[in-house]
C-alpha cells in the first residue's frame, strides 16, 4: 500500500457540503485543512475533564426531570412510554444547557427548527449529486434554506447577547462561553472565530451533540428490554460502583469504573451505529498498490454493513454480546478499522467523552428507578434520517423498582 495515503489526501465531498450547508454550515464537521485545525484547536478545551465535570450536574437535573415525568405517567396508569421521543427531547435540553447555556425555551426553539430541517432534508425524495438536483425538489430546498436562515438568526441573537454581557472572572463553562472567551485577550477582541463561524459551530454541536447520545440510549433501551439479564448485570455494577445510583456528587472517574456499561455502549454502537455511513472525497490522485483513486472520487464507508460483516466479527455478528468488548477495545474484530463508533483518525468525534458521560449518567438513573420490557406495539423499523433511528418510535413498558 502506498505511503502517500494521508489524511490531507481526503476531504468531505463537495456535494455534501452544499447539500447539508443549512444544517452544519462551515462547522467542525465540514471544514478542512488549516481551517479544521484552527476550529478543532479552539473547541477541544471545552471538553476537558474539568469542564465535563461541571456539566454533569446539569445532565442529572434534566434526566431526573424526565424520569419524574415517567413516574407520574406510570402512577396515572400509563406504563407504556415512547422513550425515543422522550430521550431525544431531554438530550436536546441537556445540550442546550451544557454547551450553550440556553434557557429551556430558546433551546427548544433551536431544537425544533433543527429537527424540522432534518426531516425536510432527509425524509423527502432527494437528488444529491445529480446536476441541477436542487431544482427537482424546489419546495423542500427552499424550506430548508428558510429554516437555516431562521436558525442562524436565532443563534446570532443568542451569541450577541452573550458577547455583550459584562465579563466577570472566569468564562462560563459551556462550549459557547469558552469559545467567546477564546475570542478575547485581556479584554480585547482577537477575532479567532467570526460570528458566522460561531453560529455554524453552535448548529453543528447542537445537532451532533444530542443526536448521537440520544439514539445510542434509545437503541440501548431496546436491547436491554429484549435482554433483561443485562439490565440485572448493569444494576449490580451500578450498586457496586456508585451505591444506590444517586448521582448528586458524581465525577467522571466514578463513571469510568462502569466497565460493563461501557461494553454495552460499544455493542449498541456496533449494532445500531447512529452515524450509518462516512463519506470522503479524494483531493488528489491516490495510489493504493496498483489501483489509482482519481482526484475528486467520492467514497462511502458503509459503517452499518461493516459492523455486521461476518468476515470481520465472526458468525455471532448479529447477536447482542457486550462481553465481546471485555478484554478487547475492538470487540474481537479482526481489523482495527472495523469498528468506527466515533469516526477515525484525526477527525474522530471531539465530543466523544461528553457522549460517554451523558450516556452513563442517563442510563444509570433509568436503571436504578425502573425495569422495562418491550411493548407489543413496537414495530422494528430502523431507518436512516441522516442518523439511524427507529422509524415508529420505541414504546416500552416500565415498572418502578
């Protein structure tokens, strides 16, 4: 294989940059080269262990409110709850608070508009890459563009309001607060990120920051409902590591000791990867042995198929077996690039640790308060709407513990 195969030889396909511009703009997911290095350098500190610890209590508060609501529903005789809708909503609230310091109302507005845009862009018949494809579905494209402008305007007003607040002492410990702090040196503006770039990063993290975690939790609850023995395993581990599961004084090191929960998360991300595919475009002619990949070639990595490939994972590839990750971070896969839950290389998801923390906090709280089983009304229909999600929701039957 050629030694010329390097990260800089590949980029994000131009067609997707145009297609998804209303949702992501030029945020971290889409920028390349030196611009990507600059954005990544500025954003990474927001996900330091100290900042994550500061976010934990907000996650506990939002998740506890959701579970209190479930308790009220059960007490009123409604044991069946659509957890996909509930968790998506709560994850949106969590990312609004922890990453942008938004009130519930402003967070809800951004979340609802992004959700509408997602449906507009990815549920309708689309002609991605077809010449003049945007003219073949003009109503949907105009609607997405209009939503993009509305979201930009809302986020710009939030950024302006935060920028104009008197600064007192340390910056606020959320993504937006830290990015705004990076834009000043001793009170003087240094223009590290423009307002437009800040808006695009907010959109990127508002969508990516809640979607991945929420869907990982949703698919986890499905698999735990089908495999109640793993509910028992995880409850026993929670009791051993945390005690009664009360997370008032939780810290990241405590969550790191929930090893079996980590196995379950990896197995869920293998079986139901929230990001079902990865795309790259050759930025130059690339030689791989005797094969030349021409400049401009678009390449798709089908993550779902790769995670279900018997040649990589063995005959039990379609079985839920979290223990496969017990002594192997690759889960027994016979190729180190065969398991891609958070991407790969330098562009691996910057919010990976945030997702891990939120996943373990929310799942711990659920397992210590409820047992659950699959509702007879559930219809197993995984569908791709940019992310891999249950098309008809996930109704489960809950019982208080």
